[in-house]
């Protein structure tokens, strides 16, 4: 567990999984942000009071 990996660049094949994962997370955050702007949450208070 104490093995150190020296600094250096990774090849595309070595870094592809990390890059894909980070990009997917970025796209999901952007998508959710756009959905929240397009479809804001509205709570009908009278209905909400009946289910309390």
C-alpha cells in the first residue's frame, strides 16, 4: 500500500476511464441544472396541507 507512482503523464488508454467518469459527472450536473431551470418546483399548499 506504500508504493508510490512517479509523476508523469498517462496515455489516453490509461486515463480513459477517469476522463469518461469525470465528463459523465459534468454532463449530469449540467443536465440537472438545466432541468431545474426549465421545470421549477411548485408546491400546491392546499394539497400539501391535506397530506401532512
